[in-house]
């Protein structure tokens, strides 16, 4: 048997070292100041920093770094971050980020994350932190109300749109009692423009064994309702079960919003779960124009939105909403003996009961703090500004010789390209994209729709204003000025 005196001696040797983990106030102040200064330098330079730094992949490596046995001062670590992490590649904090789907990263969210990390409240279960759970539920309720849903709905703050989509599709699967035996009889309807994370989610959920029906689109890249109805009728005639309809409220590629109202009618008549992926477009619901465009979304059975896109939060916050709370709960609620203390009669739903996660980041704080500090007015204005900036670009780019757009922007995505008088357009546009990337002041991405290579502009950073768009127009003009 170990002798307690010997154990005590051993503990006395360990304690001085282990106590180093708990920093004293002056040390905390010093570290905080260094991080604050580093972040401030970055923020105050946002107008001049490039949106994209190309070709520094060799510099962005950590292979020469070891995790040391003894700690180091912070200054060289921040210098290392600056050189290797915060410079090469895309700068998503820049207003010049106009590719993929940007967002920006509101400053108060960083403070929310700071507080969440310091207090480390347990936002998984109500018993652990009734306040943290109530705050997250309150944000979910706010989104539920935004989409005009009844109080019977529930939701969850996820890490992003991908996990949010997965969470919703799992709820749909379980509600429809899909099993390995009956999955092949199920039909799932979507378009070629659905986000790839939906396919990933279907696969993870075991639903890729169902019959996936890729419904044709109209000339605006929206699901063709008549084609959907026909497909459903033909599936029913074949003895299959129409199960799930996946619509997009703002596709990533073209910004198209599927005809949600009509799709809902078809879903309802045929007893189909109606899922709307609004990861990109959902928060335009905060604007009058957006509400008009998203009409019908209120009829969905599940909705995904991405606060790290349309609410301008830093990466790491998506949200899933499910019209019937019980459907989300039934798929995700579990009991475990080590959590028996957390079982409380009449407690509100907890995030851990509604998602695959147990212990999780207290994401609510990074969303709640900016909403409270700013209020909704500047957020609504910024979203409306993005819609107008996309229209402004779509109008102006067509006035440049040789440029065309794919479709009138529905929300804030514009697909555009240069059509050379001779030579292949796809090659010319790849060249144009490279030129924009090496200029680096603004960043756009590209996409291929039905074999045509398009440059992809997505205006959704809160830091993007008219001068940013003018810079892109100027780069496009000067790069192509001596072409043809
Ligand atoms: C961004 C996006 C997703 C995926 O969301 P993540 O937050 O990147 O995981 C899904 N659907 C659409 C329409 C999106 O724009």
C-alpha cells in the first residue's frame, strides 16, 4: 500500500509545475495586451490588406515546428502566426473577399468567444448551465419567429451549415422510419444545384441508398415544379415512396431561390418532408426584399441557416430549425447513467438533446453579443446593401466590353464571364481569374455550370461596400483591356 506521506511529497514536487497553467493577473494582462495589439494592427489595416495572397503554400508549413517541453514567449508565436497563418491564402475578414460565400467576422463575436472560453459554461445540458442553454434556446426562438414558425418548433446552433443539414436530414429519416430494409423504396428530390454537403449528409445518414431524383431546373436554375410533380407521379406509379424534398433558398453557385411556395404545395399533397437549405440566403429574411424572395420558406419542415454567412459571424456557427421539436428530439435524445443528475422534470430542451453533440462550444454568446450590441437595424441595412451591390455589379459589368452575366442576380451572387471574340471562353476566364488572384485586392472564385466556366461573385461580407465592387470592375476592365 502506498504511503500517504510519500504521495504527498510527490504531489509537492508536481504542484509548482502544474500551477503554471493558472496564470497570474500580470501575466494574463501581458498576453492579452500582445494579442489585442496584434488583432488591432490587423483590423486597422483592413482597407489595405489584400483579400488573397497567392502562392505562399511553402511558407505556410508547420513541419519544422515542435511542441516544446518548456513554454515560450508570445511575441515570436504571433510573428509566426502572422507569417504562416494570417497572411497566405484567402483573407475572409477582408471586404474584398467576394468568392464562395463570405461573411466577415463581426468583432463582438470575438468578445463573445473570449467570454465563452473564460467562463467555459457548459451549454450542452440545462442542468449544467441553465443560462447558457436558455440563451441558445432564445436565439433559436428568434430564428423560429423570423421564419414565422409556430412555438412547437425547435432548433440547434451547429458548427456550420453542413452539420445543420445533417441534423435535419437525420430527423427526417427517423420521422419517416427509414430502415436499411425500406430505404431503397424511398425517393428524395433535389436539383443538381443542391450544395454538396447535402449529398454528404445523405450519405452519412444512410440515405444515399434511396432513389435520388435530380429534378430539372428552369432557365434561372430553380427547380422545375412541373418536372417534380411528374417525377413524383411516376415514382408513385412504380410503387416507390416519395419521402424528402430538398430545396435551396439561395444556391451557392448561382444564388437561385427555388419556388418554395409551389414546392411546398407539392410536398404537402404528397406527404413529403420539405427541407429548405437556406445556409446562404436565409438571413435575407431580415430584409423586406428577402422576405418577398423567400416566401414559402415558412412552410418548410426543416430549415438550415448559417449565421457565419448572412449574420456576418466568424466561422463556426450554423443553425438547424425543425418545425416539430419532437422530430428533432426523437432523433437525438439519449440517456446515460453518468448523466443521471442532468435529468430534470420539466426542464427546457437542451442542445445535447437536439444534436449529435454533447459537450460543445457555447456558440450562442458569439451570436447574441453582436445582435444586442448593434441591434438589428445595421444588420438589415448591411444585408440590403449586399443585394444592391450585387445589382450594381451586374449592371456595371455588362457595360464593360466583352462581359456577360449568367442570370439576373436573385440575391447577392453574380456569375459573370468574359466572352472573347476568338478563342475559348473557358480558357480566357481562367486567365482572368488568375489575374484577379495575383492582383489580390479583391477575390472572386469560379464555378462551372453546365460546362461553362463562370467567375463567381458573392457579396456577403459586412465590410464590402461600393468602392470594393468598383475595384473589382476596374481589375476586370484593365486585365481584359488589351485582349482580342
Ligand atoms: C455554405 C453552404 C452550405 C454549407 O455550410 P457550411 O457552413 O460551409 O458547412 C450548405 N448549403 C449552402 C446553400 C451553402 O451556401
